[in-house]
């Protein structure tokens, strides 16, 4: 068995510890790790290469369980490598296919985020106040494109406890010259009366159009619905989850309690329990539209994207059978 290359292990560690974070970035990092693995393979045999690459795919996929962009990026590359192996490709050809499809995925992903920005910006009107949560490149792309089109706008960015990704968002938007106000997560309902649109990203979109995004998103959607504020989700098509077509649930990542409360303090309260779910589920009835790189769809049309783009993946999962599911949403 081949060892995992250092650079691949480093990418995996960076994803786990969230030095690389955000569903799109995670997916691109995984594709890059597969390309590195192909470059660094020193074996001689095509079957051995595919087994090695598959084990790296499993390692990468396990680093963060919720962002479906991660297994989708890995399948994008691996499905092509498996097909090539079945057609009798040589080791050099398989390595080349891995590197070129990884590159293709990364280019597609970057172009999709840009395109979502252009398409989504049409939904932002001059003078709008937008609220966003966490730090989503796709959501920021919409806000930044609208601003570049000359629309004046205000943005509320939530802090996003416990990891404070909202600070990154606030910094990025301020750098663009956008009028941005950082608020504690608990201030969302108070400011909602001044908000025209909510724009957030996604880690996963299920077959019924539910959106899994940073914990707190569903509360924001609830407050928005109450205030009759429209909610837009920015999501590339590789964030749609094929296994949900077959009834699988998306696993909600639980992170370490030390992210919520300092371990020193935690030790003083022996009976205190802490939970740290990283994501939550917003039902489709709380979402007005999902902006993808292919256009704007109602959440209920998620199934069409899945059938059109992931038909092959659904068949693959079906024929492979299911592994035991973990506790999920
Ligand atoms: C990030 C998060 C983002 C989505 C979409 O969570 O929930 O909203 O991943 O991001 P975390 P993008 O910080 O835990 O990774 O649009 O950049 O893919």
C-alpha cells in the first residue's frame, strides 16, 4: 500500500482544521490534492494507481462530512479515472487524466462562482440592504457584482459564532468599498426590518430543495419569512447532493466543544455539556430561489439539476448499495 504524500496529508489537515474552508474552496483543494497524488505516484501498475487514488479520495472526503462539494469533486475526477481504467488506459494516461480533470474541475468551479455573481446580481436592486451569514464566496460574488454594476447598497454581515467567519466577509466587502455593518448573530431579527434581501451560500442542496449551510442560516430564514424578506441561496451545481435523491440524509458535522467555550473554563464545570453543530437545514419553503451557474431556480427544481447532472452518480450509488448512515439532519 502506498503512503499518502505529505502535500496531500497537509491539504487534508488544512480542510479538517478549517485553514481551508468554505464548500467551494474545500472542493477545489480536494481536486488539487488528487492531482498532486497522481504526480507523486511512484508505482508501476494502473490498478494499483486507481486503488491508491480511491483511498486518497476516501481520506479527503472524510475530512469534513457536510460539504457535498467535496465528494462531488472527488467523484468528478475518480469517475473519469475509473472509466479510463475500464477502457484499458495505461498508467501514464491515468495520471494525465487525473491531473487534467482536477484542473478542469477547479476551472469550472471558479467560473461558476463568477457566473453566479453575474446572474445573482440582477436580483439586487439599487438601494437594497442585504444580509449575509458566514463567509460564502458565491454569496459575496453576488453582492460584489451588484456593487460593481453601480448599485448602491448596504450589507449586514453576521459575526457567525463560534468561528467568526463573518469577520472575513466584512473585511472582504469593506475592501471592495461596500458599506458593511458587522452584527452579532443574535441581532438578526432586530435588523431584519431594515433588510431587503438575504443572500447566503450553501454546503449542500438536497433533492427536495432544502439547503444545508452554516448553523444559524435556518434561523435567519425564519426571521426573513416573518418579515417577508426574500431569501436567495448561491450554490454551484456541485453542491447538490445526489445521494439525497435516494433518501439519504446529509450528515451535519459536529465540531469540537473547545470552539464554543475555552477548555480551561469547560474543565471548571464538570457537568456542563456543549454541542457544536457546524451547519443546519433550511427547508425549501423558507427559500425564494437558488442561484446556480446555470440560472436561478426555485428550490423545488433541485431534483431536476440532480437528475440532469448527477444521473450517473445516482446510478453508481444505487448499484454500490448504501453504507450505514451517520446521525444526520
Ligand atoms: C462555510 C459556509 C459557507 C458555504 C458556502 O462553512 O457555511 O456558507 O460553505 O461557501 P465553514 P462558498 O466555514 O464551516 O466551511 O460559497 O464559499 O462555497
